[in-house]
C-alpha cells in the first residue's frame, strides 16, 4: 500500500501593496465612493455633488491610498503648509481597515507640511478609539464656533 503524499499547500496570499500619492485632481465620484465604503458618508454632504466638488477643489492637500488602482483611502486637508493643517476627511474602506492605511495617510499628510506646522483633526464619534490607538494626543483647548450666535 502506497503512502499518501501530504497535501500541497499554497503559499499564503499577500495583500496587494498600497500605493500612496498626492492627488490634487481626485474626482468627486472616487471621493464619494470611498466615503461610502468607509462609513464617513453619513457625516459628509455626499448627495450635494457641487459641494463635494468644491471641497475637493479648495482642499490644500489630498493624499490617497490605492490598491491595484482602486481608491481605498483618502486624507483631505485644508492647509497653508506652514502654520496649520486641518485634516478634514480621513476615510479608509472598511473592507481593509486595520492595515495601517489611515495612520500612513496621516503620516504622509504631516510630512507634507513645513517644519512646526500644527496638524489637527476633529474625530467622528466612532473613530475616537482609532485615533487614541494611533497615538494621537487630544487637544483640550479646541472649540467649535459654527453655531456662534450673532448677539
């Protein structure tokens, strides 16, 4: 009786590498799509295309993450590159969260700034744990003045 040969095991499948880039001309369609896939669409005006287009056009910096050409992450910031940078939108496709893409998008955003530039963001309530785990420091002196009364 011949001995059974052991089953041939396939090598582990490595995830495709993530390609990062600065994309000042990111399309509204691609941006809206990744906002939906990340869950951030519930907090952004995705049904108002002209507003989304203006958000992209007026951003100072857009850093993207792509896998096999597909947009899987974006960091959209408003900045002067020397004093302050407000990372307004950080979105990563839920299907591949946990691979360090959000943290890398933040790092690349920070690295695009001049020396001493203050980099800040406002966290969505569901993302607070992510930012804490990424090692971000809370800033206790932040205020919102969107609803400031005229009196």
